[in-house]
C-alpha cells in the first residue's frame, strides 16, 4: 500500500473515539506518534518517512485525540494520560499486543509513559526531539503553545523554531500548516490543551526512579540546533535511561524526520532491526 495524501487513511474506534490513522507495510509493528504543534497530524509529521519505513515494517501512524482527522470529543480534558490511554486503545482496537514506538516531541513523552506503564508491550523506543528530565519550557515551546492563527504567524513559528535551513519552509508548506490549524474546531481544541500551567508542568515531569528502571532499548535522536526541545533534554534522558543510545544530527532543528529524512530512516531502521 502506498500513501500519497493525508486523507488516504483509515478510521477505527479507539476508546470510543473515531481515530484516523495510516497503516502501511507488513512485518513487526512500528507505531509513529506525532508531536503537538498547531496544524499537526500524523501525515504532516511522518509523510517523508512512512514509505521507507514501511518497506520493512508495519507502520501505524494515528492522529492522537485532539489532532488531525481524529475526533475531538467536547468533554475531553487533555493531559499526558489522556493521550496515553487513547494510544493504548488504538493498539487494542487493532489487536496489537506489542510494538516498537517512534515518538516525536510530545509523541516521545507519550512513548516513555507507555513503556513505564506496560513495558512488556513496548519492544523498542525511538525518542526524537523529545522532553527529558529537568526540562523547563523553552522559548520555542512557549511560542508553539501560544500560537494564534495567521499565515504570517505560522511562517514565523516554522522559520524561527523548527528548521535550520529556511528554504525548507516554503510558502506552500506554511499555507498547508496554517490551513490545518484553522480547520473547524482545531484551534479551539488546541487552545485548551495547554491552558493549565500546572497540568503542563506535570506532563513534562519525569519520575527519575522509574526512568532508571526502564530497560526498554531506546534510541534518542536529536537535532543539535533544536530550539523547541533543546539537545540538553536528549542528553539528560541519555544519562538517566539505562539502555539508551544517542544520535545527534548537526545543523538540524526540531524536524529531524523532515530536515534529514533519509538519514533518519537509516538510523531508525538499523536500530529497529538490530
């Protein structure tokens, strides 16, 4: 199966939520979890790497609740555990008992929580541009979470914080991400996700004892110039997890899978198949 557009996905009920996702390839399941920016979806996050990863794996890429084409129930109170529960429900709905997880930013935080809660169900983890112990919100993360929609605001956000090479931020990309951020109900939901500072701090926090006992084989991938989740977060995670390695891409920001897509796939695939 070849995925060519964002809408070329499927829908399944996960914890009672109509969940949009991509299911490509065959082999051991690899779950791709996207981050939390405005206009984000699984397709926006992973489109450059899904086809290559699907050559050797069954790639599953859901829009987590509140994002993309997945439903946004009006009574949802968003938190780390809300997203963790939704992803478990997604795997359960597909009958998948065990998978490797590749998590970008918030997706990496979700992956760590899942591996702590049910380690027997997580084969391996790739944490890409993900939070680490002791992290406080960066200027880039604050800008991300306080975004107010306009084409210019989206352009400024992407140029200032996401990519080292500004030529990646084309007018077409800016327009696509802006349009996704103002689709019906999207921005209204996004504003509620991080409106509680206490909840946001709790979601970024880690229990160091739990991390020190987490034996899941882990690859930490980080862009050296990441201005949303700085490299220090990856280093702190490396120094805490007992079974982790770190790969740093130079001249690369928060979009490793976009800025260095071919190299990213090679590094991740080697880790997953080793």
